[in-house]
C-alpha cells in the first residue's frame, strides 16, 4: 500500500470531520486511532481514508468516515456504556465505539461478514465487542437493556423490539425512509417513558432486512 495510514487518518480527521463540525474530542481521537484500511479489502486500502463509502461484499458497504463520526457523536457515548449495533458489516463502526470505552453488542445477518468481522476484531484485540449472527431487527434481548442503539441500515420504521430494548434514558439512531432511496437519519431520545424524535439530515444506507425491516 502506497499510503501512510497514520498520516491519512490525520488528514481524514482534519479535512472530513473537523471541517464539518465534528468536535467531540473522544470521537476524533477514536477516528484517528482505528486503522480503517484494515477493515476493507486489500485492493481498496488506498481508498480507505477517502470521503465516501466502500463496498465490503455481499451488497454491503463500510460507511463514509464523516457519517461514522456523525452517528457516533450523536450517540453521546460515555465509557462503560452498553451499546447495541445493528449491522456489524466490516466491524469498523464497532471498533470506533469500543475505542470510546463502550461495551458493544453487534448483530450481523450475513454469515460471511459476521465471520470476517469476528476474525478481524479478535485479531485486533477488540475484546469489548461481542458479535451475534441473527436478524438485527430483533435486537439482542438477552443482553438488553442498552443505553445506546445504532442501526447502520435503512428501514421503513423503527423496529419495535429495538425501542423496547432501549434503556430509559437512552438514545437510538437509525436511517429511515423509502427502500433503495435517500433516507433521513433519525435520532430518538427516550426519557421518562417518552420518546423525542429529531432529524440529523439526509443519508443513504443499504436496506435493513429482517422481521421488522424490509
């Protein structure tokens, strides 16, 4: 690979994140540390720190660095929190959350991606990330409740099991909208039994497939 990963991460943080008002120092530090190039195929490693998503096989992608940082920032993660991630993919987002000191429970529905992420995260010693092969729209009820939930695929609505598994207080972030078109990134805050919804802007994610998805 003809790039310097550390310098590329520094440039990514400076030009793609800080320049777009990502200000949380812990999130910026995590994005500087996680070796994104190791979460994509070798042929794509020279593009790993560029400002766009990349394919990881099976119709799935690793999200654009800015979107990873934005969603992570909006979760307001604190060390020791239990976080549910729906859609492990390459494992990159889970690694970023783990760098923030979270205990991460991540669900992936595709066996090849699950196996690859398990091997990668284990090799990189992310032992606070726990993986499960299952329908992500069902969540991980055995480990609930979760103080934070992040969904990395776009669905028609918020899966009811995820809302039930969200702690009170808690924050859930999910892309919602029409299938295979631009979606709206939505942030739900649960407080005292009530849920407040706000929009974080337009995004485009792969489809959320499952019992409570498409």
